[in-house]
C-alpha cells in the first residue's frame, strides 16, 4: 500500500474538510433538531460520488461506498449539546473562526469534525481503490447521541437491517470518530441514569412541623450520594466509595479491567420538587444521578448501592430508586423507546480490528501521538497510543449491547466536549481521514479468534427491539 499517496490525498482534501466542518458548525443541531445538518451531510456525500446515500426513519444519514456483503462502518454523531451560558463564549459558537491550526465553534471536537474526516476518508478509499473486495464502507452520521448514546445504533441494527442477527453477521467492525486526542481507543466505561424519588407531606409554611419536608429528606440522601463517589474503601468507612472496584478484594474477576478503564463515578445532575406554593412544605423531591460504570459493576449493583445508602434506608418506603427510560421523538417524529443503561466494554488490544488501526497509524505517522500545535502537544505527549475514552460513545450499543467490535480514532479532544470556546485541530482532520483510508485495507479477518472482547457488561434483560 502506498501510504505516502494516502497522506497526500488527505492533505489535498484538507481545505474541503475544513469548509465542510465549518458549514456543519454553522447549523445548530442539538439532539432531536439535526434535520438541517443531516441534509447538509447527505448533500456532501452525494457531491463526492458516494454509491448511495439515505436518511433513515430516525434521521440518521448513511452513505455507502463499495459493493460487498460484509460491512465496515465509520460512525460519527451529528448532534451537539447546546451552548450553555453565551457569556462564557468569546466568539459566536456557530460561526467562530479559524486560524493556522485550529477551528472554533460548537461541535468541532464533539463531534462533527469526526464526520468530516469520515466522509472524506471513504472518498479517499474510493479514489485510490482501497476498498477491500467483498466489503462495503458504511459512513454514518448518527442522531440523538448526546441525549441517549447508542440508541441511534439500536435503531440502525434493529430497523435498518432485516434483523439484529443480520446486522451482527454483516458488520465486521465499527470505527467511532469520537475525539481521541490523537490516540486509538479500545474501550470505555458505561453509564446509567438513575432516579431517586422521595415522598413528603405538605403543610402551611408557617407551621412546618405539621408536614414532612421531602427536600430535607433528600438533603440527607444527597450527602450519601456524594460520599459514595468521594469516600475511600477503608474497612471502617460506612459508605465505601466507588474506588473499591479497583481493589481485587471487592472486584476479584475484573479489577485489572477496572484499573484500565478507571473507577466508576456518580454525581447528582438534576433536582426537582413539588410544593403547593412557596409558602408550603415540599411534598416530593427527586434527583437524577449520572452513574459511570467500570468493569465488574452491573446495573443491579448500581441500583442496590443507592438503595443501601444509610439515608435511603432511613426513609424506607418513602424512597424509590429506579432507572430512567428514553422516549423523546427524533427530528423525523420517530420514537425509539429504550432504557437509560449504556453498557461498559473493552476490546482486546490484539483484536484484528484494533491492530488494523495501530498498524495504519505506525505506517502513516510513527509510534507516538502526533499534534498540530502546542495546545494539543500538552495533552498528547507521553500518553500511550492505544488507550480508552473517559466518556461514553455510541459503542455502548454497538459493542456493549450487541457485541459488534468497535475501535475509536477521531479528531479533537475529550476536554473540548461540552465546553465553551470549543476548538478542534485542522491537522487532526487530515490525520484521521488518512488513517481511516489506510486502516480498513489492513484489516485481517483471518486473525479473528472468535471473540474480540476483553470485557462486556451484563445486560438488564429488558426486551428492547
């Protein structure tokens, strides 16, 4: 393979990728509002001569290159979070600027930059005749990831294919283009959205002793949730912290995987209440907990940890702990109801789809993570090339739920995700487009051992189709 020709082709498309990315950034595309950016992406794919393009019932935009039966997919979510407090942005987040090395604006790193590299990476493969015989390249611009990561791929696997089994049989592996800060990522923690509801009894605020204040009860529970995240796992600690899963004493089968991924975490992300008025005692209070799960944790263990907190047990039947479900309509109006449980996964570093990216990277760019400027260099130098994400991605469904092998490599940095003044790097667009084009031809399916997975979390058993 002529790796220099691949690099030259990627560099030749740099200005086109920058223009395309800035066009996407200029189109606000929060979850469930991606229609216009999806149509802009389809337009670009059609212009570049994709063999076919379509927007499915959920609103995912999908482009195809090649004619084989087997599929290698490249996934990028095209929705973004909002901008938050506009005063935190120094420039317009939907117009922004570009300088010699960077592009500014919401979605540059998380993660429309990945879509720009994927669209042009597949184009390079077609230009240079690199699509392997018997394979098709599936470039996916997926929706609603920020709202419910992985749900878009549950829809793709169950609705865009004849059956889930067909999707599992045909899709050889998926490259996620979520930002990896110059690294190749083979896993990440899962997550779960937990709700805690507390009952109270209202009364007039002038005599609060007549009621039962649900907010006060929740205040006790909040302190225990915080302790669960922050405490040590020492023997004399009543609420042992989530760090315990790094210890073979508490996690004998999976502590090594947990140490690779990092410990689980929990944080209170939302709080709600009901009260007859501002002159009354609150009669209910609820919180949402963002729970990040490491290897060895199950959905049952995460629920049970909250149920067994001292304050939760103290208030007994007045407290209910549950898992959220997601049923928000897509921009097309389609509703795909699913649980807010997103399984943890790790792939073996020796798996052939991971090695294909590693081999391509070494051939194109050498042994170390590369960078575009000093800002990127500070976060990349000295880190291992093959690593994991801190946050979660659509791979929670692709790999975690369905066992379809995944690997990550994408432009930008995790630290830019959801932050004001978001940037990405022009060099990353080139690096990633070249790597996608080089890695897929290097994939060696004959090296498959039957299971690429190092760890995959137990599912809930709920029937989700």
